[in-house]
């Protein structure tokens, strides 16, 4: 596949087999929300598995991760929270030429099986408050969650 370049809001994106430009631009929109409150329900195929959840900005994911760790107790969460703050401070705000490379979900569910009854299909699998994967690992996606 030949590499193509698309410019959107001053960011350059090189379309290749590594990432989907539509998902990337949706992530850009969420990351540009300064309130960090925007979210979009998505279903992703990653590594042959299906994951659904709310696509959120990196800043929102990081903030919620820090909140979760503060509620755990003991010295471990405090150290991890400090690490997250240090990484955020060192990395600083994303530069215009820096590409997004991770997908961030909240209320993520990894669908491992379905249980069907006469009334409905129930999605079965573990749920996680926060989930993150490399954008390059997403093999397919759609808006919304499976019904």
C-alpha cells in the first residue's frame, strides 16, 4: 500500500496499513476538547478480539487513572500516580507534529462470548474501567456498541 499524507488541523497523518485515518481523526477531535468530557461509544477489533467502550482523550484517561489509583490505598498507587504525573509533566502538551499513537477507552468490555435467549443476546466478558491499546493494533472499528 502506498503511503499518503493528509493534513487536518495542522497535524500531518501518514495513512498506511498501521492506522485508520477515520479513527485517528476521531481521536484528534476528542483530544482537542479542552474540557476532556467528550466520549464516543466504539467497538474495536484488536488482536482478533472485540472490545467496546467509550473512546476518550488521553488527558481524560490519564486523569481517571490517577483518580482510581488514589482510591486503592497503600504506597503502590501513590508511586504510580506520581509516575503518571511525572510522565505528563515531562511529556508536556502534544506538539502539532506529534501523532496520536494510543487508543483510550473507559467502561471497556472485552467480548468473549454471547449467551442467547429467546428475549435477547447477552454479551459476556470482563469489563474494565479504563483500557488502552496501540492505534496500530486496531484491525477494525465501528461507532457504537454491539446490540
